[in-house]
C-alpha cells in the first residue's frame, strides 16, 4: 500500500434512501476509519426522501464533521451525489453507499493512490480473490455493460458502476452536463474519465450482501445503462457506433443480394439498393459526427 499523503482532503458523500438498518453503522465506521488515519475530511449525508427512520437516525448521530441535507421527496441517486458535490468544500470527492455493501476499511488504501491517479475505483472483482456477493442477473447485466463501455473507451474497465470511488471535484464539475439524476452517475463519470484520458486506478475490493432491499430495477436500469453508453459513445466516439452499424447494413445488403439470387426467382435489387444507401448514409453521419466532436474538443 502506498503512503497516505496529508495533502489529500476528502469530502465524503453518502446518498441515503431507506437505509435505517445500516446508516448509523456506515457513518460511524467511516468517521472512525478516516480519523484513525488522520485524513482531513467532511461527511455529507444526503437523505433523499427516505420513508423509514433514516432521517431521524441521521439527526441524532454524533459524528464529527457530519453535514446532513434532507430532500423532502426522492430525487434519485445521481441527484443526491450532485447535491453533495455542490456543497463539498474539499478538492477530492469520495462516494460510498450506506447499505453496508462496501468495505469502509479499504478507503485509506484507495486514498494512498491519489498522488498518481485522477480517480480510484473500488472494483468488485471476484476473480481477484475478493468476496463479491452478487445475483446472477446483475452479474450478467453488469458484464455486458462493462464490455460495451470497454469497447467504446478502448480501455479494460474493471467495474463501470462501483459506488465506492474517489475522484476530483473539478473533474466532476467538468462532466456536470452529462450526469443523470438516477443510477447512471457512476457509469457516466467512469466512461467520461477514460474518454478524456484521465488516470483511473481499479482497486479490487470485497462486496457484501446489502442490508435491506435494493431500489434498483434490473430490467429497467439495464436498458437505461445501454442507452447511456450509446449516448456517451456518440458524444465522445461516434465512429464506434456508426461504423459497426454501417458494416452491419452493408452485410445485410449482401445477404439480400445473394440470398435473392440463389433462392428467389428474381433479385431484390430495390431492397439491396436501400440497404446500401442506408449503409453509406450511416457511415457519412458518423464521419460528420466525428468531425464535430474533434472540432468541439479542439476549440
């Protein structure tokens, strides 16, 4: 483990929604770990319209350097993080969940890498010998999303949406217009950081069974993640989207041409022409989008 620098002051942001079973233990443990290592910090707890006793528990906690913000209604995970980032006073932002799934004791290890990296991500990697509790459905969905994100960014992303990570507040403000209100905040900052050439460290961590019920809806959120990756791909790397589509349409046109020639009484020349034109148009759209993106970043 690298030596922890006293220069790294941390604003910790904890979004909370119906976490009465674990919020006290999480915040108490977090404060103890940071104070034990002499890390200058503040803890910002965002109670995002909880319907249980989370708000009352927060109000009665005696945790040093604790700030509490209460939302009257639930705005979403991303919105809670954005609220915390706005009021954070330190240059580094650490985010963690209040559900007991992430190992708080690994935070000093993560902080020790901040001299060399722009973002440090607690990576849930079972093949790295870590204890990772996950359902089969979420594991498959996360794997598909991670592979797509790795393809777009040309980087082997270990964990695209880990909720335990440290990043620079200035970088978060740079990507502010990209952040959604719900669960895709972490995926967005991961892809945006890689696309902008930031140095990202993936540190293998354990991932425990959560206390209470998750508010994530697997099917709906999976579709949302795919939509997010597509939008970010077009925003940063449009050719990564348009070239495969163009090739797919071109292959489809050849299948129509040779399939009709071999198995039908006449060649479907009109259909073939439509697919060929669509393939060329898609490629040209990609080239135009790529030029716009390059011009935007050059300016």
